[in-house]
C-alpha cells in the first residue's frame, strides 16, 4: 500500500494521483505553510499496490 501527502491547493498533483488510482482518505487541516496562501490543508491519499507477477 502507498500513502501520499499532497497539498490541497496543488490541483494538478491531486488530479494526477486520482488518475493513478489514489483516493483522499483524510485531511490534515492547515498542515502546510504555503508561501503565498499561508496555512493550507494537506490530503492523505492512499492506494493499494499490486504485487509483482
């Protein structure tokens, strides 16, 4: 299994991970200090990985 920590304001990254089969399983409020926006949320994204054949 794989967990990723993705800043919620990084829309391209969130969309990419969703396309790769990840889902948001939690939100960490105000966990990242963005240079312009101040404190923003972070998503914890999860996906099961396939075992090699």
